[in-house]
């Protein structure tokens, strides 16, 4: 049965919720200027509370989410978000705060932010942390801005940022937005930074080096200290994209191996809400020599009082309204306090074990071009199935029929027909075994019945969509019958 929109389910004069009479004596027209008032009554659905609840449950069942099934989306760390994070976050002492309140009335909130800053600094080996960025890419943009202003403050006229060919797409984007020329270097046969290639492009114009570690192949960059020495020799800065920090918690601190800047994806590593366009958290940590460039304000402590410090000498200024997404920070804070140091180390251990278990079981059927030093994720290839007319996209769609979300596909670009698989630490061996079984069956189907894959999915609420046409002919607005002319 075709799903109707909430507007199509609307029945005139059906009421689900009643509001009390407005106590404002003035008319709306007397309060707001004409240019922001509507000229007609909004088209709102008229449904009962039960209608609304059934509608949203119906459409949620058509979606895939971590509570519904395995979600091995590489580079995204789709771990389970403990519900205690949300339970604590609905406490009125957190939700009823206002950013304009006097500092003396928000000491608890400031303490959460202060301690989270300190915890993230300790985890990463950085001197100080700003929580203001509200997404990973936003944190990365702030990091690039700090690189730019560090050199500008010293009178440097540097023009280049170096990064490997396995970097995230946001790395070259944030560099280019700050006017830098992006220098891409090829990975070596192990999937790591080619030191010889780096030495050939290093010069005094290099402002910094952007690196994800472990990189997007899931491989740990073992030559980071040597890379850092090369970059620092020309007064460049080392930036670590923290997207894969889940593979390092409690074992390796970026600051200890030569990085000057790192951003945190609170929604990945520290289990806050993930997807749906936000809200998010992309805090940024820096070493001592860059602390004066962080966005203001930072939360500081003097005796027993917490306060917002705006007196930061070379600060790049605000990068978001007020102080960032506070309730996202609170969730990360709860997660960290529950786990502690020992728990964080277990996160890394289990994430790495799960990834390597999957890789060993699947690499016979799906070749893994880069296997050395694999950490929390790995990149397999569906290249061999092209001889049967089957693409990686077909494999991904067929997985939906088995109840699993697809891995990331066609990224990174240096692996043809890539399948980027990240199980995270929260999945059980039984779940991983079920995924392995499904992947092996799909490999067999590719050879014996390729048409089944080309037509997949077949047992999901919605079949395969024409994604290219959807992008070219974007239609996301519902047209009401009374609007049709």
C-alpha cells in the first residue's frame, strides 16, 4: 500500500491538540510589521494524535537506523548512542537554559563545557580545546582558519596545503576556501603517505599538512613523526582530521606524535546524535603555540567559579552563535564520564578487533588491496564482480534485502569499486557473523544470478530509486490540491 503524506491523511476539523486562548491582549497585527505577516492561512494537516503517531512510525519503518539493524557505513562510525545520554539531556536544568543568562546562574552548564574541554584536550594531547564548531567539516574549517591566521600573524606568505590522495573531500575544500593551493601526493603500495613524494613537494611555501589517521583506508600512518619533522622544518603545521579517532582512544594521542591541530567529531567518536543534518559537534584542539588563535569564548575556571573568557589575544573570533550546540556537548560529556579511561581503551580495542575479524572473513570473496596495519575499518573491492555485470552499487542494494545497511561505496577513490566497511565497537560477534554470511551469499549470487542483484532491493518497502534523476529533478515540496491551477 502506498504511503500517504500527512497532508493526504488530513480530515477537515479533526483535532489532535488544543491550545489555550492567547493571553496577549494586543492583536498579532499590532505586534509584527506587515512585511512578515502571512496573507493566507497556512495549510496544516488536521489529524488526531493517533493519526500523527501512526504516520511517523509508518515512515520510520521504511528507513534504516542503528536501532533497527547493522550500519557499517565506512568513515562514519555509526555506533549505537546510549539512551542514557538522551535521558539525562531532557533534565530541565539543561533544556531550560538561555544563553543570555548571567554566568552565576549557569555554573553547572559551564562546568560541563569546561570539563569536556579538559577531557578532549587530555585524550588528544592538545593544550586547549574550543567546543564552538558544530560539525566535523566546521571544525576542519576552523582548523584551516587557524593555520591561515598563524602564518598571517608571523608575516608568512605561504600558499600551499599538502594532503594525500586518500584524504576526505572536505580537506581540499577547506584549504581552497582559505586561498591555499592544494598539493595532492600519491599513497605508497601500503596505502600510506609516500615520504619520497612528500619530500619532492616540500618547500617554504607549505603552510601545513592535512592527514586523517588512521587514514580513509583504515590504515594507521606509521610514519607520522617523520612527516611532522618534514612539515615543521618549513614552519608548516600538522592538521589531523579526527574522523577516525575512534581507533586511537586511550592508546595514541595526536599531540604526542606531531600534530598541532585536531578536530573531534562528537557525533562519531563520542556517541552524540548522528545524521539528519544535525545538530552536531566538531570541537577543535590545538597545541600551546596555537591556543591564542582559538575561537572565543572559552570556558575558564578561577577558584570555584566558571566563566566565559573573551580575552584571547589572536583569536579568530566567533565561528558560531553563542557557545556551540550545548546539548550535544552534554551528551558527549555523559558518554565520557560513563566510560572513563579504561572504557575508552575498550572502545578502540573492540572497534579494531571487529574490523579485522570482518576483513579476514571477507577478503577471500571481496579482495582488500591494502591490508597492512588495518585498524577500525577496511576497504574491500567489488571489482571482480564486474565480469558478471555486477557493480558495487548492486551489492550495496542487495544487502538491504538481507536487512543490513550498505557500507560506504566508491570511496576512497584509490580503490576501484570500493566497499568501505566500519563495524564500530558496539556490534556483537553474532551480528558480524550475520553480515559475513549475507556478503558471502551475495558474492555467490553475483556469479550464479546477477540479475537478482541488478534488480535489488526487492523485499524492502521501497525499491531501487533513480538517484540521478532525483538529483536533477529535485521535488521536495508537497503540492496542495488548492494550489494546483
